[in-house]
C-alpha cells in the first residue's frame, strides 16, 4: 500500500506531461549505433538502447556503479538521463563532470531535479535545486543549455509540503501515526496538484515548484 501511494500519488515527477514530452524528445533522437545511459535508473527501462546504471543490484539494472566514476570511455555515449538522481549524490558536480566526459560532442544530457519535497532516503538525501542551480550547472563553457522547464509546478510543491506537515504533526501525538496520516493526506490533498499546469503562466511559480528539468548538449 505504501509503495502504491508513493508511486501513484506522491512521487509522480517522472510521469508529468512536461517530463514525458521533454524526455521523449531526447529518447527519440537516440538511434543505432548510438547508446544512452540512465543514471540512478532503479528498475525503470526507458529505451532499448539506454543502459541502466544504479548503485543497487536490482532487476533491470545493467551496471552497478557510482555516478562519479562511470565505467565508460570518453565521448562514448549520445545521451545521459539523470532523473531525481542528483539529490542523492554527495557531489553532484563530480557526476556532471563525468557525464560531460562520457558524452560525445553534441550529446544530450537530460537532468531532472527536485525543488520542493520532503526528505526521503535514496539511500541518502543531500540536495534541492532551483532553476538557477540548473543554469549554473548547465549554461557554461562545457554545456549549451537547450531547454529549462518545470517537472512539477507550484501545486505539487505545496501538496508535498502540506502532506508532510499533516503527517509530522500527527507524529507528535504518536510516532506510528506518521505513515497512515501521510497516506490519508496524500489522498485528500490531491486537488492542490491540479493547478500545476498554470505554473508557467506566472513568473512567481518557480518559488515553490515541485521540481525542474533541463536539457543541455555537450559543447
């Protein structure tokens, strides 16, 4: 039940309309004989020519390794995808440097990061990123920033914090109440997420957006 609630209500960032469109465009550009890489893939299979890499040896993972030391030759890949992975690595800049090394010139880097979300293990949780952070990482002498957008809007940002607020408050009464309260709040507060599509119409929507994505090419 916990996994169903998390995947279908709380953590929907990989299935948002904006993400499906942006990532889909990157995947459609991948054609034989080129290969791509999914960093922190877990059990998600994005494309037949995208290699799954994760620190956990679980089904669908092709290579068990860390993102800051990728087992690939220089300029050997055409696409690297990192969805919500950078929040869980101690040194995201080192991972980006490795991505830049293994991508061929003109290769694409799809980077998706959380902004408003409660702490969650993966196995550890280190960082949150604004859209300014993505510009800092991917708009420089190494990268050409092609696209920057919302993975989730301000409705989802507020929803996530409201769910955690309710669950944490309940845990003050009794710690075991945290998870059932979180489940109930996740169900009842879903309507807050329905305004996500309006985020792009407000210059202030970025303030509590659920997350962002960026697409950059290697210079």
